[in-house]
């Protein structure tokens, strides 16, 4: 078991004190991070005491300690999962070889690109969610937001450590750039477009933590297969924290759905806006938007970059070691969507170049399980409505479908028809203004905004009425 040393200026379990040069470099970066947190982190929250969990070791069980902490005092640090003895590379051209403890020179730029892209998403989500605490639906939810925020900050530390420790001056410069790009900035936006969209209401936050953080789960799981062992170990620990983010999203949307279904049943109408709820049809619009923009995060259906990352042994597939094939894929095929004669059909291409699409399929199937659970909540309330995921061709800006327009069922339509229906398929300005109008801050312990149901249980054995955030 690898215990984390909290006596260090930068808590870690990587023996940072034994590498004085690296320690000095990270200690120089640390004030810049804290300055970024103060300027771009949760608004007006510095003096709040928050019931936060903090890692105390990296074992699979019992690694979290809960206590009241002020977020600027949260002990961000560098935590890697324990080394796996005699671990071998499990796929690609180097399959069966010992994993790398240093960056393989021939793959340096590709590996750095993967780390930077992943790392850039972490501070981006904090920036996107900066003002949400000012409109929280409950004290419980405010705490959940802050827990997600501090863990995204620590995930940034994980990638910055790798850049500093293994990539020299280039890595240090990339780490500095992480704090200079900002979500939605006109001149220096975040790398991936889905992380430049503001999160201005709590329905969007719950959708974000369900859909965008689920993308994070699949990307991190693929990187956890990496032949570069420090990256694998970083991602394996990050996944233990990512699970909480997805719980916040799925349970949050589920509670909104539950309250909307309750109001629909009580008033015998789906139009529950006048009764202080978010109509189920409006929730569907948020699903359509977030799911479609997240599909783009996986990249092109046919990708030589993804094939190269795989063959190099840098990034595997989701649950690579559970897939029964040769893990080389030189002679395997995979079905990907294609557009022929105005119809979406499935075409077989090399499984190597279809790595992105396989991961996107896994993601879609996982999202569907969550939607199924939300629908069971609606069914339980005896309300006649069903939530769905839109077709994978809908509202796409990357890949096969980017230059065409499709309806929710995947039928090719004209640009004019898409424009005419866009406001009925995805949130329009009126929808967003309505949802924002419901976002009245509730912070009294045990109280809940009228548009969301209470959680089924509290945190770490505490009651729902517990004061998870003490406002100062």
C-alpha cells in the first residue's frame, strides 16, 4: 500500500523529496496553480468550510479521509496507483515487453500530446463551473460541486507532474500553458471544444458530470492501459475519483427527473414549468445537446492517430485485457458508420483505424444504461414519457457526419430543416433562461430547491440535513 505523505509541501507518494530539481520545479508551479484557483476556481468560496474527502493512500478501498476543509487549504498533490509487479505492455507492437518507466524517445511527442490534451480538460471544467455555487439547489449539492472541483484540480496536478518529471523544458512550458488557456477564451481557449461551453445552470452541471466526465472515464481507462507506466498509474488512481463525478451526474439528473415526474403525475400534465419543475421534454433537449457534443470528443471514426497510439503501446482500448483478440489488430476489421446515398450504413474498416469508434460505442452503451435508469424513475411515477439518446449522426462537428445535418433519428436533412428544428431539439435561449430562473440558491441544511428531489442518502453516513458546507 502506498501511503501519501501530507507533511510535504506538495503531498505525494512518488518520493518527490528524493528529486530536488523536480521538487523545486513543482514548488515553483504551485503558486501559479493557487493563483489560478483563486482567479478561476469556485466564485466567493475561499472561506467556506467544506466536508471534503482527501486521499490518504491509493489502495482500492478506504483511501479517502473526510473532514471540514477550506478549499484553498485542500492538499492537492501527486498520487499514483501502486506499481504492478512485472507488468507487461498488453497491446500493440511492443506487446509482452516490460512497461516503460521512462519516456520512449521515439514516441515522445505523441505521448506528450496525449498527456497535454487530457490535462487541459481538468482545469477547463473548473472554469466552466466557476459560478455554479451561487445558484446551488441545496447544501448537499454545493458540497458535491466543490468535491468535483478540487478533484479536477488534483487531476491537473497528475498530468503536470508527468510533464515536469519526464519531459524537461517542453514539459514545464506545457504545464505553464495549462494555466494560461481558459475555457471559452477568445484568444486562448481550451483544446477541446466541449470544454469551452459555459456551464451556467445545475441541469447543465449534472449533464456535464454524467456525459463529459463519462468521456473522462473512458479516456482515462484507455490511458490506464498505457505502456508508459507512470501515465498508467496516474490514470488508475484518477479513475477512483472520476467515479464520484459520474455519480454526481447520474444521481443529479435522476433527482431532476424524479421531481419532474412527480409534478407531472400530481398535476396530470407534462408542462410542469408553471409548477416550478423542469419539463421532461426540456430535460430531453439537454440530453440531446450534451450527448452529441461529447461524441465529438472521441475524434474521427477512422483515425490514423488513434491507430498509431495503439500500435505504439501508448493508449489502449477500454478494458483492453478483457477483449479476446490478438491485441495487435493488424488483420481485424470493425464496423463504423458511413454515409452513402444519403443513408447511414455500417462499413467495415481496419480495427486499428477504428479505435476511436470502438471507444465511442462503449461510451454510448454506458450512457444508455444511465438513461434506462432515469426512465425507470419516470415509469415508477406512472408518467407517459421516455428519455432517449439521439442518433450518433445528430449535431456532429467532427468525423463522417460533420458536413451534413441529421434529425434525432439519424435521417439526413437539409441545413434549412435543421435550422428550423434546432430550437425544438436542443436548448434554446428561452429554455436556458427558464432553467436559470429556477436556479435560486438554497444553502440551509436539509432544504431543497423545488425543481429537484432530495438525494436518497447523505454522504459518508451523514444525514441529508447535515451542514456539508459552512458558509463564511
